[in-house]
C-alpha cells in the first residue's frame, strides 16, 4: 500500500464523511485514518453514523473497498440470520434453477464446522456440498456466491476457464469474492490457493 502524504506519524487521524446510497435519510459514513493502525480495519455504529477505522497509509481505492466490506459485515451482524441445512438446500435448488438451468443437482447441502481454510467444498461423485459455518451471518449474496461456486463444480471439475465462464452467470461474483478476500485480510487468516470450493475426489 502506498503511503498517504497527508498523514504522518504524530498528526491527528484524517476523517472523511460521505453519504451512502439511500439519500439524506440514510446513515452517514465517517472514515477515520490512524497512523497507529497498521493492518486491521474495524467499524461500529455511533448514533446515525457508521464509523470505519482504517490504517492511515491505505489508498482511496482500498478505503472504498473496505468501507463496502465493513458495511456488509455490520449489516450481517445486525440481521443475525442463520440458515439451517434445509433452507441451505432450498437456496441451492433455487440458485441452480436461476443460473444453471437446473442442471446442478446436489444430493446434499449442509453446514460443517471443520472447514477453516476454505469457504466451501464439493464432492461431485457423491453430489455433496458443504459450506463452512464461518459463512453464517454473512450477507445473503456472499452465501449465494459460495453455493453457486460449489454448484458449478457439480458441472465442471477444477477451476479452469470453463468453470469461471459458468460462474459468470451469477452477477455478484466479483463483489462476493472481494468481500471474502476482505474478511480473510481483516482476520489475517492464511490464504490457501483454491480454498474456495476445492474438489474432493
């Protein structure tokens, strides 16, 4: 990340306030930069404002990405929606019909607690899909993306060009991938290549 020439150690954090989508009635977003903050990003509600705390050296592009990630995380925490296995299976069936013409037909879809380095996995031979419990409470579009990723593996093994072309049918793929990358970075979790939806034979 490039250094911010307007903020150096010993000077107060720089704050910016912006109006989020939704018009004047929506909560304002205040970004506070801190020279003492090195890698972590956090956010909280303060009255009718949302405060996002970031390292001073972050670029504006990184700031915008993190604001989106943190707003999504706050919304997920506040809604505290957790899908059961039955609802997860129903969502997978609906997504298959919507984006894969119903061709991806899993035999089982369930949450698991033993996947800490991947968000989901698929065993095509068994038709089984498993999602990490760490996704519970995340925005719906992120859970749907992981489900679509695993459903695509029922049709195309591996992560070749055909697989990614198939997954392009889901319109929020890039946003969901950015969200999950932000979660990994925020938690300083190890990045495991292919961690999302590696095929198990």
